[in-house]
C-alpha cells in the first residue's frame, strides 16, 4: 500500500522545488517542463484588482463581490512580470508544458540505423 501511495504522489507532483523566480524550466522532482504563470483577478465592471486564489487548479476571486462597486463578476488576468504590488493579489499557477515533437527526429533515426548495422556485424 505504501508503494502505491508513493507512486500516486509522484504522478501528482506539485512542483514545489520549481521556484517562482524562474519563468520556465524543468521541475527537479518530476522532470516536466513547467511555466510559472501569474494571475490576478479584476472586477468585470470597474476593473479594480481582487485577490486571486487557486482552488482545484482554477484561478478564482477571493471575494464574493467587488469591494468597489458590488459587482459579482470577475475576470482573470495573466501578468507577464510579477511586481511587488501585484504579488499581494496574484496567484501562481505552475503550468505543465506538453513535450513537442522535435524537428531533429530524422537525424536521430539515421544515427540509429548506423548503430544497428555495426551491431549486426558484431553478432556474426
Ligand atoms: Zn514536478
Ligand atoms: Zn467593481
């Protein structure tokens, strides 16, 4: 049972060791390519900043309604560079970037074919 728990934990890596200072990079725990994305919430009516929170992977407002105009609709806004004012409102989302197929696949196939040829000669 312990082994199963360990396995599940590894697959739901929270990328804690991947520090917020980096924009993009590989998580030292799971090796996934991670992009740090900062979000703040804004009131949909007056545009005032609302503190953002992360709940079940979704960026939500920490308030039920806008303290400025009473509006209950909010929009998430992604910020490219976090600053010390926005950090009080912002939430960090560690987004996994899926691996893309590299354009070097053909070159690697050629190298592999050469290797197979050499190996076959050695077997004989
Ligand atoms: Zn990770
Ligand atoms: Zn408002």
